[in-house]
């Protein structure tokens, strides 16, 4: 989110550098069962993002100090593969991956019926194979599909998407240039059945009016992505 106003990302026809209209989401495909040894798994290909989530558990929580007597804990790890971007990512946890793991766990905790599994742990591994902005959203979306695929009881799915603002125009589902050089980024985690929010971060500045447009774009995209996710979970094509 550099806010470089001089980087031209909307052309004379009002289209974005990848040819999308401001209201358009990148193409998205969801597939389940991609990690056969996991209890549940999902792959989300979203624009050039390629993200896999695998779920293991519920299992006994170890070490015992992490156990909660009244509920399960969600152990979420978001990681970018070293080859997932043009700059090689140093393997292992860093400040950004810890932050994304934490916000992802908090978003998912809102829907998973953790109280059904006291003293247990549910492990959620999110691996970004290819990154093109919005990987936290793709990760949350993949993790929620993987949890549902694992048969973990949930009150709803979570779909996450980030709209924002570039060259003074509010746009849906930011790509990498828009994320890096745009004026604002608004990732949201949405429960598609109730329309409730379980996650919201904001980077940059949006007027109240622009915030409303970005919010509506995220809500519309979430409903579209939910249909794709529901089809994937029923075993149909993405
Ligand atoms: O991926 P997301 O938009 O959720 O998070 P970000 O921190 O706003 O990163 C935006 C994009 O920058 C990522 O999706 C990657 O494409 C890129 N990035 C990178 O190339 N190297 C990093 N160490 C972190 C991010």
C-alpha cells in the first residue's frame, strides 16, 4: 500500500491493468481433497494466487499447557513458500506470517464449534504456493473450505476478499500492483449465509462513501465465491 498516485493503474476506458472492471473479481477456482493424508483439505486458485490448506484433527492438544478444558484450540500456521514470489521468501515464521496466522485463527474461531472438542487441537496449515496479493484472504477462504471438508462442525463458512482504492477509484479484489501501489486495502472475512463479519483490516485511507463501495464489492464477491466453494464441497467442479 504505497499510495503512489503517479503509477497509472486505471486506463482511459476505466479498466484495470489486468483488464478487469473496477467491480470485477479475479477468476477463482476451489478444489477439495488435494492433500489425501489430511482430514480435510482445499486448494484455492485465485488470479495468480495458489494456496493450499490442510486440516488435521481434532486431536489431543499437546503440549498440555495449550489445552483448554472447555474447548478445542485452533493451531493455524500461514506460510509463504520460498518460491511463491519473485523475491525468495526466507523459510520459517516471520512477523507477517505470525500476524496472518493469528488473524486467520481468530476469524475461524468465530465459526468452528470448538466447545464440542474440549482439550483438543485442530491443526490448520496454510501454504501459499504462488502469491499475487490477497493471500491472507485466499488462505482464510481455503482454510474454511478445508475445515468443512474435514467435517468439522461450523456455524457458517468464511469467505475473505480484499477490495481497495487505486488512482482514486474503488476496485474489487486487489491484484499485486494495486495492493503495492494503491491508496487503500480493505480485507474482510465474511460469513456468506448471515452476511456477518469475522475479520476486517484496513490499510490506507477511504472516505465513508468509498468505504461503503469497497464493503459492497467485498460482500458481492463473497457471495460469488461462496457459490464456488459450496459446489467444491458438494464434490462438483470448481
Ligand atoms: O497477500 P496479502 O495481500 O494478504 O498480504 P500483503 O502483506 O499485503 O502482501 C501483498 C502481496 O505482496 C503478497 O500477496 C505477495 O504477492 C507480495 N509479498 C511479497 O512479494 N513478499 C513478501 N515478503 C510479502 C508479500
